[in-house]
C-alpha cells in the first residue's frame, strides 16, 4: 500500500475509533489524511473499502492471538494472571473504541469476523488450558467452556468499562483487578 493510501486508512480508523463508522465521512477522512476527497476515491471505492483495508492491517488489531497465551507454567494463579494480563494489556481503550465503531449495522457483516477473532482466541486458548489442567489433576472437572466465558467476560467487562468511563466509574487499578479476579476464580473452583 502506498503512503497516501496508508494515510487515508489511518485517518479513517482513527476517526471511526473516536466517532464511530456512521459519523465518519469521506470528506473528514480526506481532511485528516491531508488529501482531497477526489484522491480518496481514486485510491478506494468508498468508506467501507477503506475500513476493510484497515481491519486487515496488524496495527489496527489488538493482536490477540492464541500464541500470546502459550507461556503457561501449569500453576493456576500465575497462568490465570498471565491470561488476563495478556488480554488486558493489548485490549487498550483505543482498540475497545475502534471495535465499538466497527459494529455499526452498515458494516458489521463485514467486520464481525475481525471483531470475533479476539474473544475466539481467548476462549479457545483458555478452554484448552483448563482441560489440560484437569488432565494434569490440578483442577476438578467442570464445564470448561462456561468457566472460560466467565473469565473472558470479567476481562472484557473491565476493559470495556475502563475504556468507556476511565476512572469515573471505579478507581480499581488493572493489576489489583486481575489479582482479585484470579483469587475469586480459584476460590470458586475449590
């Protein structure tokens, strides 16, 4: 992708993160990119085309893949903390807000698979981890899919609420939240 096209993609993704898909116009994308609107339409068919180019670029993804969850020690507390921290460190407020912006009905059919990669990576990796912990005799048998959803929901909830409200809703710091959540989860398993 040439520099001009990349500037257009970057401008579009920043605006969608900040304003949402519907409120972002091609005129505004061109202005933020420092090009005229005619240039934008020479490079891309429409706003949707720009966004689809953006979601396929690594810098516009939180890069949450199963590989980031591979550093397990087979110790429940440290591993749970690693899972939560790996997710929460990458799912920044910017990525949360971009994900929300990409859920507009006008584009969601095309962006859903991109958005779903994050929870799918976490849930698949964590469910597999729990099954292996059970096989090793380190945790009791349980509904591992439901347990994975519980842990993911806690991480998602914290990142979503932090992105939405900052410190206005809660003063609980990320590390404190992670340690507290892990402690409750472990107690629940016992």
